């Protein structure tokens, strides 16, 4: 979804979004439950963690070698030579829109907006005004519609996020 402003080659060489610090597991992508059977057929060994009645995520807790909250574990669907091994139709919205998130507002939890996760090395090379224009013109309505239908994807407010 962001290929108009982020180079696929740069993203593929970085893969920052495909590793998860123990302390950041709340950022694990959410998969719709209707994709579970297909994913289990393709990846029979991946472990599942239920998030809600509608969503699950992968369980990579066994992939950490220490209790260090900064230790990182890779996404179970990351192929180090090819990148993401998920078929496009099974890729979660969280992955499709990274480093964007849909975030609740600080003083009004019923209101939410697209926001930037500023830790992505590639997005920080894009002028913020260009990102804002792109999101407003091409993604905002898609993101807001998806969040309206799937509220589990909405992240809680944190000063870390930068609203678009």
C-alpha cells in the first residue's frame, strides 16, 4: 500500500518491521480469524495466540533466548532470502500499512486517526508533508473504513505515535 512512497528494495533490505522486541509484542500483526485454516495449511508449524473473537497473531514467545526486553525475534513468515512468505491475500492489514497505524486519540478513545510509527528507517527519509499528502489522498478512507469494521486493529494512544 505504501509502494508509491517507499521503495520495495529498501524495505526488503531492512526488514525492521519483521522483527519484534519482547517489549513490543503488542505491535505483532493481527490476522483475521477467517485466515487461520489457510495459514495453518501453508505453515503447519506456526503457533497462534488469540487476541479477540475476530483476530489472532503469531506466538513467537518461544523464539526469544533470554528475558531481555530488547531482544528481537523474527516474524515466522519472514524468509531471509525472499522476504515475506505470506501470499498477498493473507498478509495482515498491519503489515500492509506499516509504518502506519490506526490510533485512538488521547482524550477521546472513540476517535481514531492514521498515525506514523517513527521507528521505520525508510519512512524517515520521506518528507513528512509528502507522507501526509499521500495518506490523506490515497489511504485515509481505506484505513478508517477498515478500522470501523475491525476495531481490534486500532492501537491505544501513545506519545510515540505521530498523527498524520
